[in-house]
C-alpha cells in the first residue's frame, strides 16, 4: 500500500460524519462548521531521518513544520489563524530549540500558537495542527472542481526545494544557499490562495509531494486527466545549474522533487487572468485538464514515461 491507499482504507472505516463536518478527510484541509462559521483544519508531522537529516537544525525543523501547515490552508483559499504544536527529542534543549523555530514561523506567518505537548523521543519529531478561516461569503477551493478544458497553472517556481535538498545531502550547502532556504523555510502562498478563491479557481492543491504526484490527486478527486508540458515548468536558473551539476534533468526534478509548497490551480483562462492580476507571485500555465483520466507529461509533443513524486510508504526493495 502507498500513502493514499492507507488514507482510503482509513476513510472507509470512519464513523458517519456529523453535520458540522462540511469537507471530510481527503483534501488539503478538512472543513468544519464551528460557531456558525466554516473553519479549515489540518496537521502535518516531520520526523528525523525520514523528512530531514542531520543537516537541519532543530529551529529549521520547527519553522518548516508550521509553514507546511500554513500551505495547506493556503491551498483551500483560507487564512491561517491558530496552531497546536507538539514535539519530542532525546533532550529538552533540542525540543526547546525546535519550538523556538516554530514560534518564529508563527510570528512571520501570522498564526497564533494555542499550546500543544512535549515529550522525550528517540529522534526529533514535531507535529503541528492548524485552524484557518475563510473570507466571509467565500467557499473553500477543493481538489474536486477541475473540468475538461481548464488550464493547469502553478505559482512561483518548481524544483528549487528539491535542488536544495540535493545540496544538503551532498554537503554542498554553501554553494546553494537560496535553494537550501527554499527547502528549509518554504513560503506558503496564502495571498495567492486567497486571490485564487476570489477569482473563482475551480480546483487547487499545494505541491508538497511533487507535481507528478499532486496533480494525480487533483485529477483523481475531479474525475479527469491532464497533459503537462515539462518545458513550460517555471524553473529558475540556479535550480537548473545545480540540478545539472548533480546529473539531474532540471524539468524532471521540478516535476518529481516535491516540497515546493507552491499552488497548483485548475481554472478557465479568464479566471487565471483575473487571479494573476490580483496576485504578486508569478503564475505559469503548464498544461490543461482533459476528459480522459490519464496524467501525461510531454516534452516536445512526445509523451514521457510516467513520472511520480514523493510516497510516504514506498514499496520495499
């Protein structure tokens, strides 16, 4: 089973949802009605040796744990409001440093920490849960609204975080500081998410597992397929240079590397134009939604072999 097989199994054994649950398990956030208002809820966990290596400081881990949760709220068109933080480490000093990094992210990203839990653990582990609000009168943007003929677009740039990860793993941090920062301190696209919701974007997801995986989640939820042109992916020059130095094809790294925390959008051309006009971050069209349910990556008009991104439960060798 992969991660999404596990999620499907869990979804199949959940109890009947109460009327307060507007959007259950399966999107970037759940949506619940509390006090007459819809709230977005999500959580994410980072574990030493799996999500990060010894090259990450505890402060960097704590910061990232908050940022990736904020990105989930952004992907629904919401505003992050409150977080609960829990963490464990072999010693209290490491736990404290991790929480200091998390609190720095809270200050920078505009969320308020409500509390949480700390404990001893064999390896540094941090978990953050977030609540976000919606602009009055706005509906959350789900993964399930894409329609054939919609354009597919991404915010910002792709592949920089993956290149930063390669630099960290290779001990080349000093050669790629911007890329490393993109990996360790992602910038959630909250303003772009709100602009997308206001413009009427039909479907949206944040790019955490990589475009190749996340576009499949969006297409599966919407019952559609897509074509994506690798040559249209927005890849910065320093990402291209570093990927090449590591023997990696830049566009393939951008499609599969993951942890960019940009937004992937499906919308008609006019809606994307309206969003772009209200958004400071660049928005790049990379493909289109199709009626058939296949996900195709093309280069020069030729279909590439299937690409895939991050899997939390990869098959054993």
